[in-house]
């Protein structure tokens, strides 16, 4: 079985990151692989074979990562291959529909995916994602959602391939640390993308961790040791500061790149310590590890490219998202109270700007509406009741501006 990796189209079109140049065909795409036998019986010339596989589905970014081919039982050696040449009209129509739309990258899976989709729903971003497609067109706005791994989103946004993105601050820092590492003067390198706002979910810490019963008590003890991590650039930057190594200098500490199950590295003898994300700390403790240093405090962020294709749409979606985030922090509190005690009540519920006060038909009574922080509402209701408020209601707020 061989793995075939699609080529990168050399054209400067930003859309080629998602789909390769393709031509229409009713419902299939064909992959062609040219192979040559590596073991040839004595007296016979070397021969070539072409192995063709037809895919019934359209090409997606996941398929473009690698495609497995079941080859004949000969001992074959790959010499050359061609790339997808045909696709369904749906794929072409989708790619063509991206023209004129703002590209918005969203985590395709993982800890940020569900919260990001809930945020978009609250901002009235209406879309339908087709099965196995990583692009979805928004129905009510000139936006296309691009579903990407969270770790890749800072790269796409930083290079201007997409205009907006939701990802973790840790991923933004990891990307920028990698960019700075390639320059002789890292301090002069600007951030690759701009943070529009924090989104209020996905809080975690990127921490240096060691075995709980081990010999290491401080990060300095790990200098010259092996560190396992998927955040290679941030780990290298962190230990370079500890060692006093200038940009481009060689570290004493060995950084071992791991793509998953980082917490098992110490137990398996792969590393003396690790640099990994910690949310609740349960996984860390279950692996017999403890945190001894924090590299980055992270949360989900909305980022934009330095030169977005449509700044007006960027501002619009940012305003909507900001409204959703504010609404999640507040509730609307309504109650009736005698006008003589209104001053006491409004000191309890001053509102964001001021409380809304309306006269009632009952003489000497008013109705009050005020936004109150959600985490304080129980105490506020107790205080309102103590000053004579009646008919106290608490209502959820779905959005606000």
C-alpha cells in the first residue's frame, strides 16, 4: 500500500490552499499513479505500471492530505505520480462561489470547535456544512467558513490566505515564535496577525510539566534535558531565555516534537519533562505529572489578517460577536417598586449605562429594567427583595450592541 500526496498548485491564487485545479465530471475523480517494479527477474527488462483508483466523492482538504492506494501484490517502487484531474460540479461551484466572500477560518474539531459554532449561531451566521466538506457558504452574509485545524489557522490568517479566524492564543504565539525564530533580529518581527478580541472560552495554560515524584522542582533543572512537546517553537523560545541563548543559537536542551499523547512521554522515557496544555489538570495528574512553570496563558481569540479583503464585513462580524459575548455575561432584570424606594433599588441595579424606568398605572409605582451581571444575579434579587421590589423577573439576553 502506498500513500500519494497531492501537489501544490504554483499559481498565486489563494484558493489553491483548499482545492487543486480541477475539471468537471459528473460525480467522480480519478487518481493515477505510475509505478515501476523494483525487483526484475534476470534476463527481463524493467517494466512500468499505471495504477488507477476512482473516487466516488469530491475532493476535500482531508483527502488531499494523502490517499491510500491498494496496489497489485508486486514489490513496487514509486517513481512518479499525477494529481486529481476530475471532480464533481459541486466542488467547482463551491470554489467559484468563494469569489468576493470574506474567508473565515473555524476550528474543524477539538476543544474549540463546539464553542466557536455556538458563537457563530449567536451572531446569526447562517450556514449549512455539507458532509465531508471543509468549506461552507454563509447564506445571509458575504462570508465563506473554512474549517481548518486550530493549529493551522494563525498561518492561514498571518499569510493573508483567509481574513478572519478563531483559534487559541497559544496557537497564535506558537506560530509567531516560529516566524521570529527564522529571523536574525526576532524582536523586530511584527505579529503576523491582529487579535480583534478574546472570546471568553477555551481558557487553558501551556505549562512545563515533570513527573510528580521525580527529581525536577524548577524549570531551570530541565536545562540540558529532553523536553517533549507539540509546541516546539514556544518550548525552544522558553528554554532559550533560560539558557541565555541568542536568536539562532544552539540550545543545550533537546526539544522533542510530539504530535499527541504528550503526557505519556515522561513515563515512556522519551522526555524528562513536557510542555503541554492544561485545562482542568485532570489529565496531567492522571499521568503522574505536576506543573512547575507557565509558558503561555491562553484563551480563544478572534484574529484577522493585516490586510483583510473586506474590512466592512470584518467590522460587522466583529460587532456581532462582541454583542454575543456581552450578552453571555449579563441577564435582564425587571421588577416593580414604589417610587419612594426607587433610589435604593437603582443603586442595586444601576445597569450598564442606566436603568430603564417606566411609570405604572398604579399610582406611586414604577417598573425598572436593568442589565445585571449573570454571576451576581442571585445576590441582586435578594437585595431587591429586601428593599421592597415585587414581581422580579430575570430574562436571558441573546445578543446586545
